C-alpha cells in the first residue's frame, strides 16, 4: 500500500507520494518510485498505487518508456488525450506473452471460486451459484467486449482445468455454463484483486487553461482491450465544475480524511454502526409505531454531525485552498503524506507507508517542477 495525494486549484497542482514498497509479509523497502513526469515539454504528472506491475511488467518501465517517446512529440490537447496516448503506446509495444494473458484469466477464475463457490457442498450448489452469478452479471456494466466462443476457444481448457482441480469432476452442462459465466465475469466491471492498479494522470493539455486530475482503476489487457474504470475527475475549469480547489487522496487515506473531517474514517464507521444498532434496539423494544419520528431524530443528528464537520474542518481547509500558492500546495501535499507515514511508523504494523516523499508541482507558468525527489536526496532511510 501507499499514501498519495493530489491538491489542485486554478493556479496549478501538487502531487505527492511516499516511497515504501512491501515485499512479502514483513519486509518494507523505501525505494519505490510512484510519481513520474513526462518531461519539461509536457505539463503532465503520473502516479501509481496498488499493484506495481501491469500484466507482469513494471509500471515504472512503461511510464518511462512512454516519456521517452513523448519527449520527441508536441504537447497533446488535453489530459484525456495523454491517457489515450499512453494506452495506445502500451498496445503498440506488443509486450504481453501468452503466459501473461493466461495468468490474468487464471486470477479471475480463482477469485470467482473464492468469492462465489467457497462454501459449495454439492454439484447442485455449484449449478445454483453459477446461475445466480450469470443473472447478476447481466446487470453489471461491461468494461470490455468478450465473445463467448472466442473466449472458450482461447482459454476454455485453462478455465475448466482450474475449476475441476478446485471443485472436482463436473458434467458437460456445468462446464459450458462455467465458460459463459467466466466470459461475462471478465468483461464486467468486476476487477481482479491481484491485478488492479490505481493510475493518476494530472496536469494540463496544450489547449487547457486550468489543471485537472484523473483517477483510473486499471485492471488488465485482454483481447486487445484495456479493462479500466474512470474513478474520479477533479477539474478546476469553471465551465466544467462548481469548485475552484480540491484535495484528492489515494490509497491509504485515513490521516488525510481525519484532517478533512475531524474523525478517523474507521472510527466514523464504528459511530455509524453504533447509531444503527441503537436505532434497531429502540425499535425492537418499543415497536415501530413512531418510526417516522425516530428516523427524523437520527437523520437530524447525522445532519448536525455533518454540519460540524463542514463548518469546523472541511470548509475552512477547502476555502483556503483556492488562494494558496503552488509552493503552499506542495508543502500541504508533503505534510499530509508524511502524517500517514508517521502514524504507520508508530502503530506497530508493517510500515506500508514511509520513506522519502516525492513532490511534483505543475502549473502553466512554471511547467513541471520537482519540489522533492528522492534521487536527489543525500540521505535515504
């Protein structure tokens, strides 16, 4: 895991990330590169979190190779153009092997078995679970187009081998159903736990006056298609949004959300569960004859809580952001990442956040500027 943040106003933006990478269960190194620029001629920064590889190839290798290619080209019109160009570049390299595709499909098979079939006791239970999954997947959004026949011809033997090794011998009817379900499963908006990576692309295109931050959840590449989701967009263009500044936290966010809301998100979840439990106990003891009044009471309490969070925490910070200089945005971004690292260091858990903090700023005036970059530091933990 990692701690990363983007802070943006109409003057520009700052990106910051820690350098910790966890190997195995208890080894943490502080040398990971998670923030990248595309060079002086392109006002674009990129960050990664989650999986450090894409289909078995380090993101760092892909991004730096893309940077080398883009250095020879003119700036693109918009941030989305850079995203599309990056994906096109990866496709053009033709670097994914048959084994990498099979590993990707296998990850979905094992994930499906663990999530949907782990409590199966009989063949009838398998069939019921598969039909339920197929019905549910019809309602899911499709991220890529996967033809059932093509999927079966290409990966049918692999898929059936995995399912039968986990569940035992199955009849042909079930095997055919498994292939249809897995074809739909991979094409849906369900994402692979083993492969999913957060990708942040931020800055300016040539035709953009105001900066923006795009957060993508990138899953994999199969049948010549990228499987990804546009998670969030922060854009300070007044024609596209009603705010002029924002804080965008990624990966481990608890300390950042504590600063913004005045309460740790895990503690807030506990508070909400306790309120729900209290409400259920009141109804159980006194009945629900006055349920509307009870709902109103709890709703009013929640609104009062949110009002306090907004007036005393979120509001003052966000209203101040619009007027901060680029240097102040950089300082704030670095401080927020460092606070997460500080907490992790002294909680007794594996230090999944830590090491030097890389800080990158991007503006129309100054372009891309490294405020802090661990390669330039003399002392690295």
